[in-house]
C-alpha cells in the first residue's frame, strides 16, 4: 500500500516500481508492433492494473499527474483512481481531447465516465463530433449505459439512432469507430423487443 503522505513524486516512483515488478515484455512488444507507441509500456494487463489501483492513493492530484505521463499503465491508472465526485464535465472533455489510443477510451468509460451523472449528456455531445476518438468514446459510453440498463426518452432514442445510422453509413476510414457503433446498436437492441425491431430495421437498410 502506497501512503498518501508521501510526496507526489515518490508516489509515482513507487507505482513505477510496482509496474516493473508486473512487467510483461512479450505483451509490451506486441503492443508496440500494433502501434501503441508510448514512451514506456510495461505490458501490464488491465486486471493486474485494477489490482495495483487498489494499493495506491485515490486522489485527484495523483490521477492528474499520472495522466500527464507518456506511460501506458500510468494513463490507464488515472481514471481508475480519481475520485468520481471530483470529476466534472470540463475535466472529462479535457481528458477525452487528449486520448491517444482506443484502450484509453475504453478504460475511461469503464472505470469513470459511466458513473458520472453527466454521462448521457456527454455521450450526446460527442456522438456527432468531428474527431474519431471523441465519437469512439461516445459510442463506448452510450453502449455501456445501455448495458447498465439506461433507457432513453423517445426523442433521445430517435436522435441516437439517427446518429448511429449516419455513423454506420459514413464513407470514412474509421473502422474501429464504426465497429463500436455497431456494437452499441446491438446493445440497444438487447433492451427489449421494441428496441430490437427498430435496430433490425436499421441493419436491414444498411
């Protein structure tokens, strides 16, 4: 357990020590070949990072410091440890703007954004964004909310489905975004028979 009483620099040094102990060189090399070009990548998998997150201070100061590092594991740890009640939409948008890879977006949604009271508003704000990473996060987030049982008003449902159909029809080279949008549509269809029917009509029209 890393003490919160340590200076911030010492906390980060101790976290790096934990990461070195859990380092997987083969995984790190594989990630680099796949294009994850961090300055440092220890190759630590997410389940192990979740365990490590339990042993480090959960403070905003530490999370912000970790996010600024060009080290894969530190950036993934940041959303896991930041106190959710201290995260506002402004900070969320800043982090989203600074996302480097899809894995970061996935972790940000899973461990932080889905729990924020502004989650659905944030997803709506981003689903028509120009930046592919912003749209990727929007579809990840609304899909996760569907999995958590979130239901939209009829008007919001129409808007989401319009954006989903537009995303799936777009002639852009954003295949990962489109795959994520398609997964989100399937998660919407799992909400009930009416949702399944609407989703099926979209799929048949593509």
